[in-house]
């Protein structure tokens, strides 16, 4: 009988501890500086970066202009300095929004949305003239391609980053913005795996 009493008390203690943790107040909501502190403005600096030309881009090397090289060099500076941080901010914001059932009016979600979009918009403003400077050519099928290696990846990253900003600014739910976030991460991952910015 004593043995069963000890087991019962042990189980009761565990259940009590679990219940105390489950009903304890949740931690404080994250502040803007926790999720999306302002990113510094990127100012391109001269460096020794050179474009890569693996196959089949070695075939289009003659179509790569100085503007392509300058644009990608500067986009790589942004990518190396801020891409990972910006994606982390977007993911943290979306996770926080999901925990609040997508309600921008709960706690400080609206302020967080404004802070994240300010950082996204700053990045988009930096990338816009550079992506627009990339040479786009059509092949004999009529498909558009970029002669500079990973020019397409930067262009599509910029395009979907713009969509993410518009979705958050429009207070769309995380599931609505999610596909564009996934595409930004896809093209960002492709840039990383290509080693174009190293």
C-alpha cells in the first residue's frame, strides 16, 4: 500500500508541475527591436568581386555588360550583408503573426509589420535599379534569360521580396504572403549555393 501511495504522490507531483507550466502566463510579446530592428543602409564599396561564368554562362559571357557586372557586384554586397538578417526578420514576424491567429490588431503586430516592411522596402529600393540594369535577352524560343550568372535569381528574389512587402503592408495573412516568402528563400538559397557572391 505504501508503494502505491508513493507512486500516486509522484504522479500527482508531475501532473501538478505540468499544469503549472501550462497555465503560467506566456512571455511578453516581442518588441520591434526584438524582431525587426532597422537595417543599416547599404553603401556599395569597391571590391575585387568578379562574375562567374560556369557552363552554359561561359557561352553568354560576351553579352554581359559592365552594367551587369556592377549591378551584380553591388547586389552581392547587399546579399552578403543583409539577406540572412532580413529573411530571419520576415520569418520571425510571420511566426509571431501565426501565433496570434493572423490578427494584425493583437498586441504590437501592426508595429512589427511596419518595421519589417520598412526593412524590406529599403532592400527593394536598393535592389530595384540594379535588377533593372541587368541585361535581359530572348532566346530563339522567345524565353527571357539573363546573360550574367545568377542574374535571374537576383531578379526573381527582388520581384518576390516586393510581393512580400505588399502583402504585409496590405495586412494579408501569413498564409497569403507565405508563397512569396518561400520563393524569396528559394532564390536566395540558389544564390548562396551558386557561390556567385563569394
